[in-house]
C-alpha cells in the first residue's frame, strides 16, 4: 500500500510534536501542549487509515457481489454473441 502525502506529513508532525514535548520537559505547559498536538495527529492518522480501509473493504465486497458475466472481460479473440 502506498502512502500518500498527507499521512506522511501527519506522521512527521506527530514525531516532531513528541520530540518537542520531550525537549521542553522543564516548562510547565509546553510538554502538555506538544503531547496533545502529537496525540491529535496520531488520532487523525488513525481515522484516515480506518476510512481508507473501510473504502477498500466496501469496494472489495461490491466487486464480489457482481455476477460472473459482469466481471468477465471479453478478449480480442472471443466472439461476441
């Protein structure tokens, strides 16, 4: 499965936010802020992955429900009746 640009950017944002949260350990509110940013990026990435999976499974189920004649491709050598 190929990753698109948006999930890659979301993963980068989450990694940077967690890194900044670790670096800003001495300040009172900054680690919490960066952890929330990283957590929200992870949740967004999970929602995008679940949405993509639901679309994939839906398309797979829809293609299986068609009759054989609808999915059969006619080759150039076959005669159409």
